[in-house]
């Protein structure tokens, strides 16, 4: 390196010190200690754990030609009414399937006004089985 290059480097460092302060040109290892290293590694481990949790939430898996969230695949989703065996996309049906294990139409036909009997376990299939026996 020529003396001209060294002078240019010194001028550049002086400009950096003037604008950003002395810490901007210090060697990063100058202020580093074992305690800081340990604290840094602990923070890095915590960050890695948080990132892994986030990754698990958004991780995608292929199922039937579609990419779906891994959590979505693990969740049990019952879209078929166990009584009339119809498939539904209606959010209204979701409420009745979760509460009464039947779709809205079956709720109107079989459950409405007889919730207590329904919750005790009565189902229309029971009635159909009895009719077949007779």
C-alpha cells in the first residue's frame, strides 16, 4: 500500500469518528468479554426457540395436491353431519355440529324443542332401528 492510500484511510476514519463517534471505528472484540459472550449465546438460544415455534405454526405440508398449514392438518375437522350424512361448508352448520353433533337442518327437524332428550343421547337412527325390528 502506498502512503497516499494510508492517508486516505486515515481521513476516512476521522470523518467516521466525527460523524458517528469513536465506537464506530473500534475493533468489535475490544469491548467483548466472556460474560457478554454467555449472554449473547443465551439470547441466541431464546431467539432460535421463538423462531422454531413460529416456523411450526406456518409450516406447510402437501396434502391431496395442496399446501396446507401443518396445524390445520392436525386439527380434526368434521364437515359431514353424522345424522343425515350431508357435507356442508356453512358456518351455521359448524355451530350446530360442535354443539349438537348435527347440521342445522337436522337440528330443526330432530333437536329443536327436544334438546334435553338429544343431549341424553337419543338419535333418529335409534328410532329407525326399532322400526326395522318390528
